[in-house]
C-alpha cells in the first residue's frame, strides 16, 4: 500500500523541487562588501568584482565620489560617519559572503578601522575577510623594524589571539604610483631646473624591489578572493604577487626611455651611513614623526632585502590579467603629474 509520501508523483515533485533549489543557489551571486570603496584602489576593486559576476556593496562616507558606471551597478551603498560607526558597519556586513577593506593606509585605519570592521564581520558570521594590506612583506620583519607596518603586524597578531576569523593578507611590494616620488627606490627628485636624480647607498643601485600597479592589484585581489587556496573556506593566509621587479638603475633607464630626459644616479654613502641616518632620525622625531624618516627606513630595508619576495613564493595570475609594464605605469604617472 502506497502512502502519500511514497507515491511516484510525490517523489518526482520532491526531486524537481530539490533540483530547483540547487539551481537557485547556483544562480545567486556572491555578495561582497568593499569598505573604502570610493578610493582609488576601492573603485578598481569594485570594477573588477562586478566584471567577474560578483554583487558588490560599498561602504564609505560619500557615495558621490564613485564613478557613475560603478555606482549604478552596486547592490547598495552604506554611508558611514567614520571608521567606528558601529551601526553603519553592522548594516554593511549583514548578509555578505566576503569583505575587502581598502581603507587608506594610515595607522589609525590600518589597526583601529580594520579591527572595528573585523568585529562587525564576527557578529555577522562572515568568514572571508581581506584587511588593508597590499604592502611589502611585513611577515618577514619584526615589530619596530618599520614603524609604518607596526599596525599591520599588531592587527595580525591581535586577530590571531582574539578572533575566529582568519584574514587574508596580500603582499605586492610598492605601488607603481610611488616609483617616481621620494618614497620610491632612489628618492626620485626634480630640482628647480627640472633635472631628475636618484640616490643610493652601498650597492643599493642594483638591488631589486617588487612593484605593482593598482590595476593589477585589484584584478589579482579579486582572483584570490574567489580562487585563492583555502580563502572561500575561511582558512585565510598570506599571498604574494607583483607586476614586476626593478632596481634603481633599471628605474633610471625606464625614466630616460619614457620621458626622453636624462637622470642622474648618484651614490651618497655606505650602508652604515644610512643606518646612522635612520637611527638619528628615529631619535630626533620619535614614532609620532615616522613620516619624517619613513623613506630612509624603507630604503634601508630594501637594501638589506629584508622583505624581498622570492619567485617561488609568488602566486602567478597572468591567466587573469597580463601585468602592466613599467613603461606604461611611468608614462601614466608623468602625464598626470
């Protein structure tokens, strides 16, 4: 004797309903939150995420800063008063599948801003969290070696101690936008007559550093979010990538090619001289004055290969996007300067 639940028609209906539910789940877009979406990198991240078929929610203080073609495609935009606007944070993280924090890399946001967002993610049960990183590889240095990264290290250690979330940290070297500035390799400068120069200590002119364009960073970040090993499972981890490597001599050659102008590359001392300068500036300005000596401190760590990324450590994602060339990036920088 058949019961209603064992009849062929009931079983067929149940199977069809189950299949329909599975299809609906597959059709549902992954929803990600990009905090700091109105910034230069934030908008690139949003554009890449949308192009990959993701649904994007933004968090920021002023939606009018968004490009119209991005604003029109957002799932929503949550306006926050500041980085500790708890109501806005809780509203922004509700129902999302992952979070990318692209706040400006200033100490208070790197530590306190990311931590506030992390706590909101915990309350909402979100497991995929990419905090503000996109740095040189600070996992290879100690707290205090480079003050500007102390907040990144503090966030990582505090999260390990206190949170169930395992964040994803991304290392890509210096942004290409900074290569022709005094924060880039060689302290690029133009004098009053428009003459360009680079300087170095020891054999720093031939040491290579990693660099990345914002376009590449955005594309590779979304790829890691989607397909990075263990990321979607909430396992977190460290990922390294770059657009390329460059030495001061190679930067000078590229500048000559792109600008058509000469550039002087001058040796200004030994490694010990730079170490003495950094020690003196630290004593003179203290931690609160870190931006008075951040370039010298970075140059010293570059020279010592303290955070050098080896080829075998890299996640290569050329199949996602071909990296921009150095000449392209420098030409773009010079046109916008």
